[in-house]
């Protein structure tokens, strides 16, 4: 007997056409899944939790990550696996957030969705649901994972790469995740809650010739962290103005993180002088993390900790699969 928990938050997969475009269709996806998937599997029991209202994932907020985490923590002991149905726009953010929030998770939590409504003849929804369900039933992928277009990606290292095509998600740095092992607890899941009011994070993207006025504002406002979207291996143009703004931010107790703009990010501030001065100032490396992982890991840490040094130390620790080794 396999007890499956399904959390349907909404998204394209369960929408229907209307004169206002695609809109959520309550109860439709549950009926489809029971008819076409669940009833064909012997020994499967399903608990179906459907949000009301169902939402387009562009509307997701951190308090809804807490809502998902709470349902999982409350129900995980009575279930063998969890399937989350989610819109694709922010799916990678939710997957990353849950990966860091659900400490001690020792069962599969699989997230999927689709680029086309399951009511469309060419929908990728049925194949994504089948892959997600088979992954839940196999129990080989413990923790949070994303199933999409024949791929299984770690929730803490996945990003959306295509706004239209079915192959919408990727793990930017592929790895043999079967060879990675992390200690798993049999204790109850310990939720690391996200408090949005405690984790205001600014993002500054460098581009050739950019002004630093907005970075100057970020250095003195009420945010607690700044993510620098740098070039290549973590390089930025050197200037006295940049140094001043970063010193101001760091002196105010802000966490400043260096994240490469490259899809397959690999920040090494010791490789070039253009990154080395950031390291000397006290800027923290995001290593090979995705933007989604960098952001949500910071959010979890800032929600739980007020101490700058604790946040910096824990940010650099490997929690799961968020920092795979870059390919040479």
C-alpha cells in the first residue's frame, strides 16, 4: 500500500480556456488524475488537497510556501510521498524554498506542472504527471525534486529556461545525484519558516556602463542583503564608488552575495583581480547556486537568524544539492 499526498496549488496544467484567456478550473484536475492515473495503480490511496482559489504561480508569496510546508509537516507521517502540482512561472522558487525549509525530510516531495493545459490535445501535462507519480512511487528520490519533460531535477538546483517550450526546466550544472548522500533524520520534519518581513533582499545586476546609483540606495536602505549579479566567474568593474557602496552596506550589517549572471554559475573570486577585491571587502560567494537557490536560502537564513556571521557561515554550508561541482 502506498499513501500519496497531492497538493494542487494551480497552474497551467489544470486551467481551461475562457474569453479572458486560460483560467483555473477547480476540481477538474483531481477528476482527471483519479480517472487516468490513480485508479490504474493497485494499492494506491490518495489524499487530495486543493487550494481555493487555485492560483497562477506568478501570484505566489512566501507565506504560501509556509502553507505548503505546514501541510507536508502535518501529513508526512501518514503518507509515503508528496506530489505538488504548481504553475511553472515560480515553480523553481517554490522547489528551492521547500528544499531549505523542510529540514529532516526523509520522503519524496515531487513537484510538477505543465506548459500547456491538460485540456489541450498537445499537452505535456499527462507525461509530466506520469513521471512525477512514478518518481513518488519509486521512493528513490528523497527530499524535494522537480519532474518535468522526462527530467528529474533537485529542487534546490533547478531553474526555468524556456517560457514556451516543453523542456522548460534544467539543472544548470548536471551532476550524478545518485552519488551524493546527505544525512536524513527519522525525526519529525522541522520547518524553517520564512518571515517575509525579516528578509528583504535587493538584487543589483551589472551591465557594461551601468550606473551605481541604485546600488548606493541599496547600501543604505532597510534591506538585509544584496545579491550582486556579476559577470563570468564573479567579476565586476572596479571603482572607488563601488567600493564605497559595498563598504557602506557591509558596515550596516548587510549580507552581500556575489552570484554570476551565467546560467551555470560558478563564482570564484580568487581567479581574477576583478573579483578578488570583492572577496577582500567581505562579499560572500554563491558558488554554483542558481538565483532561485541563492534567494530562498538567504530568505530562510534571514528569517531564522539576526546574527550576520551565522547567516554567512550557514549560507556557505552545503544543505543538499544546491552547490554541485562545476564540470571542468
